[in-house]
C-alpha cells in the first residue's frame, strides 16, 4: 500500500466497519492498545447509571434477585461461551484471571493425581504472562508435595518437556508480548497424548481470534473481559471447565457463591453441581454489568469476520512498518504466518520504551513491554485500516525526527 | 416512646442527621438492610460517569497511572484504615472477603506452623457466616496435613475450645444473624494467651461500630465495603495485616499485583514488601472507585458519633417492638447489652420469612435469615429515628392484619 486513500477504501469495503459506532472512541486518539484495555462500548455509561440509580438505588437489596445480579456470573458466562467454543453452563464470569487460575490449577492437580500420583510437574513457558507463573509457584509452594514448575524457553521445546511426569500443561494461547499463537488443537492433542491436562489462558484470545475449546477437547481455561471484550478496567475474568471435569473435585476457594444452596446457611460446604462451584465470593456488580455491553457487540458479528479483519489489519501494519520505516532498527517479533499470529503485532527497537512514549504523546497509543518491545493491538470492532496507515506515519515521524530522544520520554512508569 | 413526634424530635437533635443528604435514598422506602447492601452515596452516579467517560474513555490505558487506578487498592485502604484502628499501609481494598480470608488463613497457618508445628486447629463458631467456614474447610482439605476446623456453638465455649493445639481463632466480630458482638480486646487477649493467632472478620463491623485492630493487637482481619461502608453491590473487600505480620510469609494467591516489581515481567514471584503482597490480580476499577464515595462520608464524622446513634436506634427499635407488638410471638435474639450488640437487631418469629416479605411489600426493607429471623440493620449515616417508629408501626400492621399469610409471601428466593 502506497497511499492513505487505499486504506480508506479498505474501510469502505469493510463489512464490520459500522460496529465502530457502538464504541465511545476518543476523537484525538488512534488506540492500538485494546489488547491491554479495550475502549468503552457506547452503552456502558448508560448501563452504569441504570445499575447505580435504578438497580442499586431503587431496587436495593432486592436487585440480587429482581435485577438478576446473583445470576449474572452465569448469564454472562453463557453469553461469552460461543466466542470460545464453550457450551451453556460451562463458563462463569468472576474474580480475576490469577484467582481463577488458582482454582483451576488446584482442581486440575487433583484430577491429575487421581489418574496418576507420579505426575507432579506443571509445564509452562518462561515467556508466559508472569502472573500465571506466579500463581503456579504459589500453589506449588503451598501444596509442598514435590510439585514442580517446568518452564521452556521456546514453544518448540514443549513436546519434549511434556512427559510422563507431567500433570498439567498451562499454556497461554496468544503470547502477551510477541503475539505468537499456539495451535490449540495440535498442542492439546500432544498434551493429551502425553497423559497430561491442557489448561489454556485466553487473555489475548477471547474476542480476538476464534477459539474452540470443546472442539479441541481442552480441559480448563481462563480469560479476560477487559481486553478484546471491552468490559472495562479490571472487569471480572472468566473460568471455563467442560462438563466432564466440573464435578470431579471442588476447588479450595470454596466460598458461598459456589455452594449448592448458599442461602440455607449450612456450616458445611457442599459444592454446587456444575460450573457454579468455580464461583467464590460476592462479585462487583457495577463492573460486572458493564461486561455485558461489550459482549452485546459481538452478537452482531462472528469470530470468523473478526479474525478476517484482524489478520488484514496486522498484515497491513507489518507491511507498512517494513516498507515505510525500513531504515530504522525495528525487528518484527510477531510471526508472519497467520496461523501463529494473534491480534497484535510487536516490533523490537533498541529504545522501545522511549519510542512508545513519543508515539503516545502524538496520540498513537500502543504499549511497551520489557524488553524493547513496541506492541500494537488491533481490535477489529473499532480499529480502521486508516488508523493503521496513520499510526505508521506517526511512527515514521517519531523515528525520522527522533522526537523520542526528548528527556521526558525516558522515565518509566507502571502500565498494565 | 409513645408518639411519632418524639422520634421526630430525636431526629431534630441528631448531630449527624444531615449526613443523610449525602445519600441517594428512595423516597418510598424505609431501608433497614444497609448491613446487607448499603444505599448509594449521592456522589456515586457522577463518579461512575467520570470513571467511564473521562478515565476509561479519554485516558484509556494511561489511566492506570494518570487516574491512579493501579494505586487505588492501597489509597482506599489508607482511607479506610482509621475506621478500624489500622495504620497507613496496613489495609488494601481488593477481591472478596472469601478470597481474602483464603490469603490470610494461608499466611496465618504458616506463621503458626513456624511457631509451633503441633498447632493444627482453626477454631471458629458454627454460627459464623458460612462462607468463612467454607474457606477454612477448602484450605484444610487442600493442605491435607491434619488440619482441623473446630466449631463451637456458643461464644462462651471459645475459651475451652482455644487450646494448645490451636493455630488460629477465626472470629466474626458481629454475628450476621443475631447481631451479637464479641469483646474484641478480651477475646484477642485470650487467643494470644493460648498461643494462637486472632483473625477477625469485620463484615458487620466496619463503619458500624468502633474497631481498634492495632489497639487490641489483633493479627489479621478482613472486611466488607458494600454493607455499612456503602461501596456498592459486591464492591471489593479489604484485607488488614499489621506490619509485624506482613513480611513473614507470602500468601499463595501470588498474582502480579502483589509482586515487588510487576512491570519487570520477571518469571519468578518476589512478593512486595508490606501489605502489597496481599494483592493478587487486576481489580475492577469502576466498582472500586465507588468505594471512595462511601468512605468520604465517614470523613465528616467519627465512629464514636456513629456508634452513639447506632445504639440509640437499636435501643429504640427494640423498645418499640416489645412495647407495640407485645402480643405477637417475637423473640429478641440480639443482646440487650450495648457492649454485645452490633448495629442491627433481630427478632425470631415462627413465620419470619413470610412476615419479612409482607414488610418489604409495604416498603419496609429488612432481611430474613434462616431460621425464622427478621433482621433489621440500622445505618446511622442515613437512618432516622422516625424511620424506626414507622417501621415498627408497619410491623404492627402486618402482624395485626396478618397480611403475611397471603400466599404470595410464602415462596423463598435468594437474597444475599
């Protein structure tokens, strides 16, 4: 592509272009960080007012029943399920990914133990999102029974690392840094062939790429609603467990929302049948209610259309960066193969942090990830092809004019 | 009291009466269930709009730093601390009570083990809020190392139950059903004299009664922001650990928000120094931001003024029910002694469930708790003495006219 008009033409021909109207987008920003925090659905502000003024203010305690608050984790789970190849009553929206991983790893460890007590290794990748590794470390230390976390440096090392001592492979489908996407079907089959359980983290997958958890026969999954699903800052995460695993064991975060009859006030925990036992405590309803606004946009399209546009956006971004910024030390770290690419594209630059700050100062918001990585997320629901063009032009300006060398871009802060 | 005018006179003389103006109260309701879900602070609706439109919509990912989202669990913890006798950097607002109890029990078990490996009993009350017991059961089952949950039926049995085998006494300060309040200072001393750790659940205490965690030398505490603190439906809970216990052990829900340097993306968990290590995953910011609106009201009064009015309200309620409903089978289950009473009053009635439904139908919203208990919570920030009068008159009508026998009041639903 050589002209901005060509990008505009792609937008004109885009069958899901009008979904952008359903988001409250800042007019001064090209936002390429929806894989860290999605933008507000246009419906979110009004939904919050309804929850606060009508449901909370007028309905008060009655809204736990009458406004469906108590049922919301399950109802939203069912609404999210089609996006990840899950069935009804297999998903609940609740808590955080880290807390949910603890629940699933705890349950999976017991399932694995019941099958083969010798299996005491959890396999994962050193490049996994660190919190996933921290949770596995915390569980292993707590169990204090000789469990071990085995980390590989490259996806290619996974087949050798998953062995007859392996209880669980805990894999993040799309890497948060590089955008590398595993072949979920093939890796699940490999994990099962080795006699282990497959636990998937869908943080950068749900709403970004087609996922078919039941189709590939996965064992457990967690995921995030505040990235591609646009649920709001820190909106509750989700847990998936297929029906065959739901009732094998209770998980130790056995709070009252997972009880079979929470309002009987029974002093003994009796887990609910089904996915309900992965609930724990009372959920933050204002934040949770907003998750539905994001999910409702997906009802107007399907993940194949989203994926098609996603690949077109990342293809174009990679093409333009390589064509128009070729004289600068940018190295693509995202796979070129479609089958191995999620919905973001990352380039290394020796001064990645400063370059990203300079981009943000010009209204192009991507993200920086240690070390050296400029990360650009593409959310097909609201990102236009012309945004890709304009973002690359801004990147070219920042690199050509070396505006990133300004001292104010050197100080590092915390960005999730 | 014999006349409604006397209640109005008490309201006129009430030094904190005007705080009621800072809540968005339904004009058609007498709300006596603020100990289940507090009412919205008047500031909450606007605050939600600011978070959604400005912080999320305009600030986008930058708001994790620029709008102080990442720091909010600690900042709100410091704001809440004076209400419970805690110091700066001893409280974080995060997750749910159940999840936080799991963190604290896990840490406390390790502290107790380090002191004396023979101590393997967690003592609590059978009448404790069930979720607390479920979490202890879940942890004990997971540890699978001979831990035991020992439950007593009456507070008077606690001294004998806490013995040289006891690691932790997990006590809820104010009972959710009866309103019975423990003497926190005396019981903490007893627990310590027996060599155990004192873990307090402040769900029905924070914002309701004065609490002095550091003054009594307690070891750990959890609590709730959606009851007397008016944080919103399911708003995040809090964790307290005094500085002497914070760094003894990491807790197993070791997510990235508790890491010493979360944005270094270190694959190894290194817990933060201090209370930060009790954080885990990314928090729901819209719900959490609303917690501040509730806390801000407390800045305009103090817990002594709140407590004085609370006791006057519950005294009046008990007096009026016993005087004006004396011919009905109502039995007070809340202690008459001020030192043993929280901020709610409960009466048993053989048809408690139906009576409560009939009251709610007439706009007097209390709560029902199994078995047979009519529970009435009194939030001094917004409950008036005339509300007490009117509520008792409505109760008298419901009992006199036997409106509770209508068939529509017999079906039970879930109410948290």
